C-alpha cells in the first residue's frame, strides 16, 4: 500500500510524536505526586533513562507506548507501508528494552512497566487502580519483602 501522506507531511507527523512527557506519563506523575511520592524524571545516570525514578525505594517506572515498544494489544498495529522497516524497528526496540531492564535489575533496581493501554484506549483500567498498583510496587522495598529480579507490568484490562 502506498503512503497517503507526502514525505513532508509524514515527517511533520512523526516529529510531533513525543518520547517523554506524554499524556499517560503525565497522568501517572500527577497521581503519584498527589499521593505524596517524590521522584526524579528521566535520570541520565541510569540505563534507558526511566520515566520515573524513586531513589529512596530503589525503584523505577517506565511508561511504554504500545506502538513503539510492540505491545500485543489493541493499540499496536504494524503499519501497512514499509512493513519490513517497521518490524525491524519494533524488534530492535524490544531487544534494547530487554537489555535495559537486565542492566537495571543487575544494578539492584526494581522495575515496573506501565503500558499505554492501561491508561488509555478501550481496555484502559481505572486511573486509581493503576496508581494503587504503582504505590504497592514502590513501597514493596520494605524489610521482609523481596521483589528483586522481577519486572512488574501493568497492562490494559483483558
């Protein structure tokens, strides 16, 4: 199938796609801040520059876009044009994500992924449910509770 947009229009559209400060990320940040959590944003000294870093709790949260990270949900659909390019792009993003998660976990960080479909789309969860799951994850680092080495994920409702 031929792209319906000119190269200039496509370039303009793609330039407007944000990599940080997205609506799902803002929703999560505002909610967690309201709950009393303080965090750092996009910390350059950590692999992958996590969206939210809670140094005191040794926890990080990534808010992943379902398209860019190839999530198997209703918000991900491989484009019909240049499919080989997009498949390669998504596969390399997934591979890089796994490497980043491994590096963070081996450095002792606990990792949570919040998928875009959990915060928007037809199968989104209630914002309070997502925030409650994040709160539970962040506070999990108390004595007697061990979650090192695992990655917690929040997805859209099944």
